[in-house]
């Protein structure tokens, strides 16, 4: 969430704002959501929203992620391959869910709205990349992956095809596709002697 400005947030008011922004997003899509509508539905002033968020995109993304965060757990087993497979599956299942359709809409809208693009990159994409980075770094530390592994390139290799398939091709993705993708990717990034 954005840096705190002014007095601390009232938890109930914050929940009300986040809930209102999420409901409006689901009902009408990002383009039709306004700070005025969020304020009206939440029963607060626009000033309250602007005190806590810099713009509509930030509050909408926080509302969306607040509602969706339980859908994206970070796995932790004894195998980096299994953890990455589970993480990629979780991201894919989320992206193909009704809530995930919203992320695709937001990414599309972000091509014309730099505030929205910044909001989804910092609030959705970067946290998912950080989770993947931590899983791969753990694999390196435990000796399951090459010590000189290019972590950022490996993340692109694992997750890029999913976003390409969803956002460019519009092709369906299922667990079988994800399992093949992760298996092929790991064939290139695992230690040669494993």
C-alpha cells in the first residue's frame, strides 16, 4: 500500500474503501470506477481517499489485491521444483479466474494510463516476481539450482509464457501446460549433475 500520509488509517474505514473499490471494479470495470463512486459507496469523503492513496489506480489495485491476496499463497516444501510448480500454478489459476480477468483488463488499460500501469506493476507484478525470486534463491542456497543462475532471466523464462499466452494469444492454460512449462524450464536451469 502507499506510504502513510497524515493521521493513521481507521481500519474499518480502510476496509470499507477497499471493499467499495473492489465491488465497483467487478461491477463496472476499471474505466467506469471513479474516486467519487468509491467514496459514495464507502460512505466517506473523496478527501479521505486522497489522503491515503495518490490516485484512483492505487486504491483500486489495493482493493483488488486485498480481496485476492488469499488466492496467491507462497508454497514452501523441501523441493524448489515443487515450490515453483505450485507457485506458477497458483498464479495461473488466479489469472484465469474471474478475478484474474480483472488483472488482464488492468494491464490493457495500463497501456493508456501510466498511473494504473505503475500501480499494477508495483502492487501485483513486482510482489509475484519477488516471491519467485525468493523461491529460486532458496533453490540456489540448497544446491538444487546452479549457483550462477540468472534469477531474473529464469523468472522471465518461467512466467513470461503464461502472460504471453493469456494477454497476446488468448489461449487457454491448464495444469498440464504449466507442468510442461516448468519441467522444460527446469531442464535448462537445474544443476547438470542432478
